């Protein structure tokens, strides 16, 4: 945990939620009712991911994969009690050692949603170029501001930045993606080609991002890609329709909520709770159990 004023205050607040019994109540509710925990990571450290898996296991929660989740969503399998599904966004190269090795060791299923352009091109994610340009004094806007641009403007900006700055590979390689699926516990899904903000894209750009990433991953892995995650969690009905037409079975948002017997039927807008890598583990427990978001009205 970084010792910032924000993290110190949230650490105190998270422990207050523990002492008040909110976390234990949430776990009891999960194990006795029709709720599934849906949790996602980006680039966690190996100790963080390991602690999360250990804590979830200690609560008596069992792990399910995307195929099981799809069967539950379509009614071909009964809704379970005390289940969790783990997903990871982007496809960072560190996922191989920090997530995949532990998933294999502990026999835990994980879905990794991969952005294909950094995999195939061997460069960095677009926001890394923006951060580097800011640090060098070349740019005075941050990634959050770039997200507000029309996608055409974002692409034009990044072309200029890539001509001027070099970011080393941040994503797994093609060989590594093929390798991580071989252990049988990891499944690869799509996270678009370039990780744009889809509602900022034209119809043609959305089609390319959603369908080409699926095709590229299917060519790499030689099997159908069924899972999708919306970059930044941003989507509209247009994106939902495009994802469904492309042939995906499930799509994940970043809306923080439990999966329930009702909302799981909305297969292309599945919610997830986010785990952060630079906060206290007490806060992340509150995040994984859902009480953080309920108590903060998000």
C-alpha cells in the first residue's frame, strides 16, 4: 500500500466496516442467497493476487469459470451459493507470473481479457504513451482527458506520440498467450484491438475493435473466443448489439454489483467489483465482498 492520505483514511474506514460486521454479513449473505461475486484485476502483484485467492478460499467461496457462468446465465445450470468468478483486463505481461502461475498452482479458473494491438505490435498500452509524454513535458493532458476525445483524435494523438516516444512491451506475447491457456485454468477473452472508449468511436471503429480482436485471438488460439470486457467499462446499446452479433456469449462491464439471478440474464452487461493494486488489503477485502461499493453508494 502506498502511504498516501487517501490510503490511510480508506484503511481506517475499511477496518471500521470490518468491526461493524459488514464484511462477514456480506459473505454470509453470499453463501446463503443467490449472489455471485464477480471480481476483476488489471496488473496485480503476485502477493496481492495470492492473498486475494487465499482470503476468498478461507471464506468457503468456490471459484467458477466462464463456461459455468454462461450455463448459469442461460438457465442450464442452477444458480449456486457462495461462488466467485475472477477476471483480468488488458493482458499485461506480468499476468503470466503473477496470476497464471498461481491459478495453475491452486487449480483456480481465471479469464484474461486481452487487448490485441499491444500483443501483436510489441509496444505499450496507449495510456503509457500519454503518461510518458506528460512526464517529458511534451503533453499537458492526462489519460482521463484523452478518454473524452473522439476516437479519431485519440488515434491521431497516439500516432504522434509513438513517433516521438518508445514504450517497451507491456502485454504478453503471442507465444505467452498460447502458453497460459495450456494449463487449462486460464481462458482468454477479448478486450478490443486498441482499448478505445467505445462510445467515442464511429460505427465502423466499434465493429473493427469488437470483431477484429475476436478474429485475431481465434487465429492465435485456434478456438472460439466467447468472452468480452468493455474497455474502461464504457458501452451503450450499440456496443451491446455489436458484441452479441459478433458471437460473444458474455460481456463484462465495470459496474460494481453482485451477480444475481436477475442481472445475470443480461449476459452482455455483467457487473464486476474492482481490486486495486496500490491500496490496503483491508480495502480490497471490502471491495471483493462488495461492501465498499454499497457503503460508498456507487
